[in-house]
């Protein structure tokens, strides 16, 4: 699995707009926006934005579900 890419964010007043390849993926407001700005300074911004938008799954979910470690 490759590293996430193509994300960017823009701060507009008290909002944070996250875009993926030019299209708006999500808008964070209030507490979530301030937490995001704090976390983006501490870690990998691309991975964080991928997780927030839900664009981090890459097709191996079914295989992982069948793994003995994840068996229920």
C-alpha cells in the first residue's frame, strides 16, 4: 500500500477545508478543526487527511477480515 497523496487543506476563518485532488472532501469546523491543526503539526499531514476523509482503504479489507488474527 502506498502512502496517501493528493490532499491539501485551506484554513478559512474557523473552518478547515480538506481537498483531495482539487475536489472538496470535507469541511471541519470548531473543535474538530482546531484538533486537526494541532495534529497536522505533529505528524504526517497526508495520512491524517486520508483518515479524516475516509480515503485510506485500499482493497485489502476482505483479506484482512479473513486473517486468523481477526477471526471472531
